[in-house]
């Protein structure tokens, strides 16, 4: 393994951590109905937990309404049950026999602040993941220290630190945007 390999692997893992953080942020609901909120819902479909997106199409006709159209009408009741039981959603689904209309209630000020705390926790988890990638990459660089010069290792560590800072800043930016979206009334 070379210094370039270590840095490339660290960059790829840090990029993935930022993407996962952004996906996690999108699952925290705001006052609007967003199909991304429903990505993590698992529906018990013939005894197998299946993601909702594989069982139904999701349409957003209005700001606070989402229409779920199952591909298989037999799964209608299970989809409705999964939506009702999904934590922190607070949505009220109504089933008319062919589609499920999900209405998102307005968020209270306390609920918005609670969601901001949840998002900050997810952001901190992502930063910890990035720091763990940095720590492993630094260990890998230290292991290479016998094969390459100390100057090369020092340069690589500086680049690693700049990579880490760049990715942590990306998470902070995404976090600020999500907080502003959550607190917007």
C-alpha cells in the first residue's frame, strides 16, 4: 500500500460518511411531506421487511400531503400499519382502498427544537465516523513510515488533516441548512 492509496481510501470513506449524513438529515421531517422521510420505512411484505419505496410509488401533490400508491393492492393494510408505527413521523394515513393519503401535521416549536437536537446528534455521529477514518489512515501512514521518508509521511498527514477538515465542514454546512429548514415556520 502506498501513501496515495491510503489517502484515496480515506477520501472515499469520508465522502461516503458525508453522503450518509445527508441521507440521515433528509429522513428528519420538517413541516413538509417529503418522500425521503419514507425511505427508511420497512413494510412487512409476505413475511419479509421490505423498503416502502419498493412496494409503492410516492407522490407529493401538496406541501403537507403525500400519496402512497401500492404496486400490489394486497399490501395496502401492511403499508398503512408501517406508516402509523414508524417513530417520529406523526403522520396520519387514510386508506381509501386503492391509495394511502398521508397528511403531515404542523410542527410545534418544541417539536422543531427536538428535531434540531436529533439532527445535531446525527451530525456528530458523522463527524465521529470521519475522525475514525482519519485515525485509521494515520495508523496506515505510520506503518508505511519504515518504507518511505518522514517528509513524505508529514506531507501526507497534512493532506489527511485538510481532507478531514473539508469533510467535517461539509457536514457542518449540511447541518446548518437542515436546522434552518427545521426552524423555518
